[in-house]
């Protein structure tokens, strides 16, 4: 299956865990409350009322921890789409930020965005999803968990989170894996995701040449003294979706390249 980089949606890139409502009442019965941090204030809303919150004004409900010997790898990732650094707590979460930056049409994003609690349970169990993103296609709530690490407890929590997100009017996905070759391709493109100065008009020339049809990446890059610069512009043009490649295949000199919107 071809994954056309110039027009693919985010969900074409990752594998989503199929959330079911089995066991959602095991300590996680609704209705649900969502706790947000807005400025220095703590704001608690019902899931139904949380849909109107401004993602731009939300701060993480908890910070990130760094300690010697910890098994996960937190850090900050700069997203071109938002113009800001965003925190992640694992390499798996960083990969989602990369994909969101490329195909998510993100307008605003916050890590560790809310604390979800069951309003009906005395035990006060809570769950903090990984990301809340406002996009051109609506608001998305994400958890990231490799498929092999999803057990009964996670299935119950994810089912409750899915119902709470539905009440808020959001889409919810648990990212459990990635389609073959996609991450390697995105990683290569991300090397040139920032705007490139182009006083010689190389980018426009590459788009025109690709428009002739049947061109391959290595052919467009050429072998002259400016080959490296042309390769950099090709990667940026694919990242910015002015040119397209197949993300389901390894990206190399033999990769077909087309003008965005066509083959």
C-alpha cells in the first residue's frame, strides 16, 4: 500500500490500538472529571464541559522527571507547526510528535495535558494522557504505548479515556506502533524541516523538473557540485508537501518523486 507523503493523513502513519469498553467499570465508571492547569490555577471540568477549553492556554498538569538510571528518555522536541518546544517522556512519544509535525496539521499542542478522574469512584484513580492537540481536523487526545506493553490495567484506562474524550467531543487514539518504513522516512525528512534560504531558486527548479513525470530522487539531486544542496532542498520540499514520495517504501535515490497532488 502506497503512503503518499504529500496527501497522507496522520492515521496512515501509525498503528492504533483498538480500544474496547470491556472492563471500563472496573474502578473507572463514569462520569469523568478532567483537571487542567491554566496559568497558576487548577481548573476541574466535567468531560462534557472540557470540550470548550482553549488548548493554547493549557499547561502540563505535571512536570517531567530526570534521574540516573531511569529507563525512559524524556526530552524536548521542536515542532515547526507550532514554533515551540514540547516535552516528551519516551522515544515512542517523540516519534508521535515528529509525525504530528509532519502530517497532523497542528495549531496547538500540550504534553501531559490533563488528569482524568472518575467522578463516581471513591478510590480517586487518575490517568494523565500523553498529548492534547488542536488541529485543522479537530481536537485529538493521544496516549502512546507499544502494543506489547498494553495489559488489562491499560485496556481499562484506555477504554475510560476514550469514553471521556467522546463526551468532550474529541478524537482519541492510542498509538501502539508504526507502519513499515514510515519512521525512517520521516526521520530523513525531518533533517530539513526548517525553512532553507534559496537565493538561486533551486526549489522552484526541482518542482518544475519533478512535474515532468517519472523522475526519481537521485536523478533530481544530480551528481554535480551542488548535489548536496539539491538533496537538502528535495527533502525540505517533501517535508513541506510540495513534492511527494511513498513513505511505505525506503527513501533513497531510486524513490519516485512527484509534484504534490499527483503521481
